């Protein structure tokens, strides 16, 4: 969750059985795909390699301490005030528009 929100570098397995580092941009959303150029399968009858795609899956933390819960609640409150959840805002904005159209 932290790397997706803040950005950072992680290691991912490759199809060759090795690991490679990948940069996770700040604000990465679950389901977003990142491309690793030249890390995919060999192209048929060629020395070239295709690209490998990594799909981001953001995990929700479990078994939180009281302090961690407190910090997340504070973060949630500040996030709602600043509007920093693009997918939620998009959904609720659309619902408001639909509701407005239905009531007009």
C-alpha cells in the first residue's frame, strides 16, 4: 500500500526465473499495468525479446496495531478533506450527475 501511494522500487520475478527491480510511480492504482521492456518472451525467429507486463495488486493491511489504526484514520480524514481518491471521486461525481438527471 505504501509503495503504491508514495512510490518506490520493488523486485519482481521475471520469466527467466531471475528477479528485476521495477519503479512504482507515486499514486499507482491496483490493476494498473507497468511495462518492462525486453524482459518478456523471445520473439519467434529473432534474437529480440518482447515486453513483460506487471499488473499491480495493492494489498490492504491487516492485523494493525492501535497506533497504525489511529494513523490510518487520520490519513482517511485528511484525504476526504483534500479529495485525494480519484476513483471514488469519479464514481460519486457520476452518481450525483445521474441523480440530478433523474430528478430534473
